């Protein structure tokens, strides 16, 4: 049984909803779970607004990096992070593939231009770590380019740290089975179909290769001043919180 229009009209509070549900044998477990999630999310978003105000007041510079396999929920999480922040001192960076000119430049240059100004927080939807995992897996870079990157990135981040720029690095971890389900969901949803690409299919086929390069990245770029924070994302809501 479900709530009728009369039930909904009578509901003025959460207690009313629970009472009416119990009286009419209506299952509201999913509804209560959603309400709990939204309440917790709102509280955390409020804390993030406070954090942003502190960053602006103290002229700090903060970078938050979101990395992970395709369909791991990076974009959805960033949306919730950014939802209530002041757009004047926060922005999202999601760079496309480098141009011919950028390919001839030092790899980090295009990212340096996107770093935060004093008082600003910047969210990277993928970052310079493309070269640590995606590019070698898909053979978008040479072995020499990969090796050079892995040598330089710890020093690059240490320089940023010494310049008082705070880097927060998230890796969104998803299972192979859940990733496949989300790919299929994208194809079934006309609003999300644009997200699907041939690279996604390769991601499933090359799962073990991704795992290898991911492990290499963790072992060589996890540092006290910029550690990796692993977030399990099979549950999108839990991951966002």
C-alpha cells in the first residue's frame, strides 16, 4: 500500500508520516533513509559553507581533486560539494584533452593556470593524475612521459605545499560489477547517454590494467602533505556524505 492524496494532505511533520504509515501498513524505510541522507547532507554542506568563508577570510588556497574510474560518482559528489557555495570564490575545473600547443608544453602548465587564487577553493573533476592512470592504460602517453610524470608529481605537489596551497585528493573506488550497472543505466537514460563513450567500454575490458596503474599511483604519490583519501562509492549517497 502507498500514501493516498488524503494521507499526504494530513502529513505536517515526520511524526505524522510515520504514524500514518504504521496505521496503514505502508513501508517507508526507503523514504526515511532518503530523509536521513538529505538531513545529513544539508548539515555537512552547511559546514562546507563555513569552511569556504574561513578560506576566503584567511586568503587560503585549496584544491580538491576527485579521481576514480569512470562512473564512480565524481561529478555527482562535486555537484553536492558546490551546491550551496559562493560561486565567486569556488569553481570546478574539468579540462578536455590537451590541444596540440598544450601537448608541446610542460605537462603541468595547463593545470597550474587553473590553481586557486587567494581565498578560493577549486574542485578538479579529474586532474594531472590523468597521466598516472587513464593515459598509460589507454596508451594516450608514452612510457617515457609516464615515467617522467611519476618522478615529477611528488615534487610538484611538494612545491605547492611549500607555497601554502592545500591539496586534498579523493579516489572514488567502485566495483567492476557496479560500474557495469551504471554504464548500462547511462545508455538507458537519454539525459545521461552523453556521458557514455567508447573509453567506458575499454574501462571494463582493461580493469586489471587500471588496477595496476592505480596501485602504482598510490604507492608513489601518497604523502603526508597530500595523502590519498579512498572513498568507496558503490553507494552514491554514502560516498557523498
